[in-house]
C-alpha cells in the first residue's frame, strides 16, 4: 500500500506491507465549495443566533476584525472581503475598520505575510496590524481567578468581529469562536493562566463541556464582548467546505456539530503503529504546531506502540521555550514530572509530547537540521519508509499500521 501524505507544500509517501496495513483514517469526504466567497456571503447573510451583520453596526462605529496569524491555515483573504462589504452596507467606512492579527505569543509578521494573509485588496483598504502583547489592559477576573488583560486596540473598538477556522484543538477542545480573543489578543500572563488548565484531564481534543480551558476562553470572550463571528471549516487541502457566522456561541456550537460529523472517526481496534501527517503547511510549519497531530493520533495507538510523525518543520521547532525543553537534554520522564509541578508556557507542549513518548514512542520524519535532531529525545529519520522499517522491526512482523493523513483535523475515537 503506497499512501501519500502532505509534507510542507509537497508530498511524501508511506509504503506499507499489505499484511500490516490496517486502514487509512480520513475525514468523511465533503465537496469543497465551488465558490467559497459565495459560501462566506451565505453564512453572513444567514447568521446563526444573530441579526444580520449590517444591521448590528451603526454609522461612525470603529470596527475591528480579529484575523488568525501565519501559523493557521485560515483563508482570511476569502473571509474578509464579504465582511468589509457588510460593514460598508452598515455605513462603517474602511477608515473606521482595523484588522488585528491574533498572534497570542507567536512571532510578529512581515508586511508581505500580512498581505498574503488578507489579500492585497484588503491590505490596501484597511489598516492591518499585529497584536501587541505588551499593550494590553486588564478588564477583570474570571471565575477561575485569571486576571484578564486584552489588547487596547480591541477594547477601544465599538464592534468586534472574530474570525478563524474551526477544527479540533488538543487542549481547548476546538479552535474558533472566542479563541480569536483568548489567547489571540490577550497578554502573556492571561494566556499562561488559561493554559495552566490543560493539566486537567478534561482539557482535551473534541471536548467542550467540563473543559476548563475552553470554558474560560468562552468566559473571556463574554467579558470582552464579541459582536459577531465568521469561522471557516476546511478540508485536508485547506479549502472551505462550510462557513458558520453569527453569535459567537450559537454559531460556534453549530460548527462543532458539523466538525464532529465529518472529522471524528470511530475505530474498532488500536494500532501498533500510527503514521500521521499534520496535513502539510502551515500545520507542520514547526514542531510546536505539528505536535497537535501527535496528540490526536496517539488516541488510536496501543500503549507501547510507535507513532511516526511526518512534518516538514520549515521554521524549525517553533516556540523558544518549547525548543529549549526538547534540546537541553532533559529526559521525557523528567519533563512529565516538571509538568505536574511547574507550568511554563511553551515547555508545556514539550511535556505533553514527553508524556505520549513515555507510553507510546514517537519517531519523527522532518527537515530539521541533523544537529538539532540529534538533541531531541525521540528518534529521527530521513523518510517515512525508513521510520516504518524500524517500527516494524521493533513491533514485529504482525504489527498493525494505521495511517492518518490529516492528523490535526482528524480525531480517532476508539469504541472497541
């Protein structure tokens, strides 16, 4: 069985002996939209739990659109023009509209990256700026005690629109909705305090109810006052298959229902070996982002199994503290213990990878420099086939191999 996997902006392949091949776990196929702009307009003109966007705004209001950063596959260049059109219909002029990229703790953009994200037309029409993590104002405290500080640029606006893509998220349950605000446009301390809750066993992919990370995100969204949302749901090629818009809670809920019907896949047995791709660029832009596929795919793997991650990582490991934790020589066991007693944003993701690695070994296929690969606590390979050969050598000739081509988007659900 020769199976193609997205790897950066190209393809790589896994050749699996027929006797070992278990299955390929793909999302249920849904046709991409022939006219994605028309789908955005359909969603905006038929909002869920909300009046029409043009009816919500008033002349002279300052509007802000929160857009995702370069590490997300959000087609902002498709989402934003219809939003601007509706704002203009409500007599909000272009010079009263800002686009703020919700960086969270991620790096800032180049001007060329901003143009690429929103498109040349939008970039020329409205001011497009990065979130300034150091220019935030405290607005209150959550019921869990998080002192919430949010971008002044957002708080000074009269009308807030959250955009993004909606998919599974390894500790917030799902992306999208109020996540544009938290962590998107919050300060570092607020983000850190929210991430502390990922120690909770309910902070996991596909779960909202009882998930303290997601529940606090929703609470922060309410504190800020998100007036409208537009979220895209994408297929494995990052093409739009559905758009939901309207009230930030009601529309997000409908999007979650659709996600579960397409991307939550039942399996009747656990695999000995799982081969997973995050889904290509930008989901494998660095290991910090690509590790989300490890979180999902590990749920399809037996204890003691081997997970092979194929991720280009063109921007290396990503977050500096994450990178430091993986390359400083700390053992996986010690990282897990650290995670239990000391939370450090960035290192948290390394600790979660370490926890998986302790129970289920991780192999990685990437373009990371050889010297860097040698410092990591998991084995590195130059190709999927070489990693698979080694995994079959370890697990035996009867090992069962499952392939997950879109690991960030696909959530295996074991029902055996």
